[in-house]
């Protein structure tokens, strides 16, 4: 087994007694609770190679977080080495428009004659469970996820919170996707000046009991048991550094925290 995959399984404290879909679900839940989604590396213009060992260095050793291309490379390689049949997917995010580029990496699991969408890299909106492609809905605390068929043999991941109308998250199809395809999207997300990841500080983590979201300098904590939401503002760089460490388990220097704070100060 690859050393990065072994480190990943150890970091997540994966219960290796589990098998099949139970094991996959367990890995997803542990991943989201342990490894933060983060735009910090692109914001700081730090190197973000998609080589597996380099991803391992950032997410597992240095603990600087990452986004979908990094999180899903870890998940994909791990599930493959554990003997699962997985397929790369390239999705078009639909949160603000339906004509943007395909810039979300995600994963399809083929298990016992059924296909399941897996995600560990869609920020605060990431489902913590596999979602079947057959349209059956999956409840995840206060949110319901399901997949609808879309044009050109595609699929759309939908979510619904409480009594609100269902909303689309992203659209994908089952066309072949290679690692080279991801390099193009990754370059756009991490280098393009108008990319959200080069402009906005976004960090999230989903544990068994809470959802944590840092957007710009606003921190929100949602209790998944009661639904209560606590919100606060970060007012200086040292507070930001402490929040990144204590809430998201991310390690950044005082100078890096200062750079982040200045870049996000007074952003809407």
C-alpha cells in the first residue's frame, strides 16, 4: 500500500474491521471531520502540486488544507488500493450559474451493481454519505440529498434543507475523465485571478455534531443536533491563526495569518 494512503488511513483512524459500503461511508465521515476544505494555499500563492505525495504533505503532514482536487485524489487512490471500483468525475458547479467551467472533482463508486456518488470536497455543502444515482434520497442531519437525471445523459446533485425548495449543487456525466483533465481545472482554480479560490478565504469542516464555516473573516458554527447557529467576526490576525488551528486543525505562521487577514479585511 502506498505510504501516503497508509498515512491517510492512520490520520483518519479508519476502522479496518468495516467492509463494503459501511467502510466507504466511514472513510467519508472521518475525512470530512478530520481534513479541512480550504482555499488558503491558492490565496497565499503556495505550490499546489497534484502529485499524491505532495498532497499528502500538505493535507496530512503540514496540515494546510486543500480543495476538491486534493481531497478527491486522496480518496480515489485510497479506495482503489482498498480494492473498490471507482471512477473519476468532473462536475459543473451550479450554485451561482449553469454556464461555468467544470471545476469540481468528485468520485463515483460502483458497488454490488449500483453506482454511488462520493464527495469529500464540496465545502460546507458536502454530503457525508454516498448518494445513489438511482434517485433515492439520503438524509444527512438537516439536509436531504438526491440525484436527478439531466440533459445529455447527465446527472444533477440536488439538496434540500428543511422545508425549502430543492436546489442544484452540481451537474456531471459519466464521460471518461483523466488526471490531465483535472490539471486544467486545478490550474484555473488556483491561478486565475477571478477564481473564487484566489480571492476569497473559505474554510470548512464537518464533524459528527457540527458544521464549521469560515468565509472571509466571518465564522459560523452550526450544531447539527439542535440546529443552533453561532456566528462571530475575526478581528485580528492572531485570532485568525488561532481559529484556523483550534477549529480547523490547520497550521499557518503568524506572517501567513497576517497576509490572509489583510487580504480579507472588509470583504463582503
